């Protein structure tokens, strides 16, 4: 298993470690609920250095990216980030990623850990441009996510960059904890505000410790993958490999808002046809109306006990204290308020389709 630059710190803190996307990662330190609530109400810190980063530079860099992703990268200004899908010829999602415009003709793509090699091969294969250079900087880059409503206060002592002046999905590059050129990005996967810090891997331990020293008065907590999952699910953010994959299109996954059909990208024709004809299934959110915790793979049924879909993500929401989940169902059963049943241990358990986000 690979290890992130912060692995020894997690071991020293007594984190429960698990394998995730080929990396040894902390799943929790104190308990999922405590870590979850720290992020919702205060501030929590995640090591997400397992994520991948690719540099794309040269006068043709924007053209390559635009050919491959569903969003309109031409709208990006320097200092802005954009969520998008990397799609295949069938319109399926190879990965969901974030594009950062670092400078004119200088971009960074941030991809999921489990898809680094797949994405790299796909993008490299399609780089037929004269002036477009690709560099995989994943191994040299650490990524620390500081999330929660007190993130700005907790971090401001560590940087001259005015954190409260960085809008959502924008970033600044500057000195942070004595390290130059750190990317300080107002992004995250929790829905509670905060920042993601991209920095050279060799400085990861120093920056992590500086964050905890500076924010000690905030009772800052390290947080693991389990809380990251419950936090993103309360906001109905898709998880690659669960809610989206190469067989799901952005329209089926409710990601039409990052799918700009006036651009030309791989699989556009399939998605355009799907938009005109309508999807046959759709990703929905649901809450349990009976006792039970939904899990990935549980079958979904209608009142006639006909199978209409399958759960892709599920958990017990720490905020709502009830079971919530995402799943694909046939389009005629997607209206909020529709009653559905999940097969849990050979028993049909009631649930109701609701509007998302849950929290």
C-alpha cells in the first residue's frame, strides 16, 4: 500500500487505518460522529493527499481540457476552479474532477485517487496537440483539507493572504505556515465551508502541525475518511465508484449543471441524445421512514414489489439521526414524496424520496 506524507502523524495520533484506493488512510481518530460534528459546527482537518494532481501547460492546454471535460473551461479566469466530469465515448463518467486555472495556459486537474492511472492514460492518449505538456505531480503534492465554519479564523494567523476574501471555488497562491506558493482553495467535500491546501509533499508534516498549533484554541480535530463520507452524503455529493462510474452519464447523476452541450467534448453526442429523449433512470435521494440503515447495493422496490433500482450510497446521518441514501431508480419513480422500499436482510423497509441536499 502507498502511504501519504502524513502517514506517521496518523499513526502517532492512534488513527484507525484502512486501505483506500491503494493508500493506507485514516478512517477515524475519535469517532465518526464527533469528527462529523466538529466539521459542521467548528473546524476539522483531513489528509486527502491520496488525491491526484496533473499539470497541463502550453498554448493548447485549454483546448485539450475542453475536448475531454463536460464543463466549459473557457469560462475560467486565473484564480478560479471548476467542477466537471471527464467523459468517455458513451457519455459515461471516467472521473469527476476539479480544474484549476493557475495562470494563462497553466492548469491543474485534481482527480480521484482510485482513478489516477486511468485518467492519466486517457488524457495522455488524447493529447494530440502541438503545444500541450502533461505532468503527473500526484506523488510530489500533499493536500490538506481544513473544513468547517471556523476555518477562516483558525487559519488566518498562518498566512498573509486574506482568507475571507477568497470566494467559493476560487483560490490564491501565497505563503502559508512559512511555505511559499501554497494553493489556498475555497473548496471542499463537506458542504461546511473551509479550504483545501495544495503544497509540496516534503512540507506536509510541518504545515499539518502548524495548523494544529495555531488553531489549538478552536479545539480543532483531525478527521478521517468515515466522517468525510457522512459529511458529503448529507450534502448529496457524488462519490466516484458508488454514485457515478463509467456506466453512468452526468444527466443520470444529476450533473447536468456541469455539462455544457455548446462545447465539444468526448461523448457529447450521446449525452445530447439522452437529453432530448430523456433519461431512463436517475440518481435520487431518500430518507428511511422505518428503522434501518441503507447501504450500497441494497435493492429498491416499488409498492408492487417490483425492483426499480439500487442504493449507491447510504448512512445514518449524524445531523438528522436517521437513515439517508442515494440510489438510481427508474425515471417514473423519481418524484419527491414517492414511497419506496429497500431490501434489508430479506425484509422490505420503507423509505421516501426527498429533495437533496439532506442537510
